[in-house]
């Protein structure tokens, strides 16, 4: 057996003197192991609709991959709204995050679909799926197209 150094003796004496301060474990307490705790936020209506600056830069530099595109040219207002609702929900449940909605500009850059689409995206029905949106750069449709970022379905429950 080895002799303890002076340093080891000091540590041992400190340990013994503070031994009473160590909490005793309750033997009757049950410990649950091997459980996975998944915290899912409830999918709520969005209020802000602002995109991250990183995403905005990627849109402008055309480095962002679009996972789905819908073109509303030739549709009536009712048809376009129903198409957008169906499109957004399908994209959300397929875990697509970056999508584009082509509305067209309309006569004098004041088309009904161009003006109504942002309102529809902000509606209670669709806003719970949407993080934010912004008009596309000039070479990708400009004011006649919207980039929409959807929420990650794996982080939310309905």
C-alpha cells in the first residue's frame, strides 16, 4: 500500500469534513429510464410573417432551392384561393419549406390575385403554416411571384 501525500491527506480531510453536506438519495424514489421526451409546439396562427435576413439574401442571390411552385395564371379568385389552400397544406405535410406562388402582375400591376394572395397567406386558415413571404427578385418573377417559407411540420402538432 502506498503512503498518502500531504496533498491527498488534505483532500481526504476536506471530503470527510463535508460529508454531511452530501444529500442522501431516497431509495424509494423510482427512476424512469429509456424514455424519449418530444416537445411539440402547437401550430398557431402566425402574426409577423418576416423572413430571416439569411433567407432574404439567398432569395436575392438565387441560391435558394424552391421545392414547389404553383402558377395561378388564368384562375378566378375563388379557384386561386382554393388552389393556394390545397397547395400550402400539401407542401406543409410533405415537409416542403421553400415554395413559390406565381400570381402574375395583372393589368397596370394591380391584379386581383397579386393583391389578394398576401391577404390569404395572412388569413387564420393559412397563416399557421407560413413563416413568412416576400416578392421574388426581378429575374424570378418580380412582383408577380411570391416566395413563401413554410413551418417545419416535425416541430409542430396540429
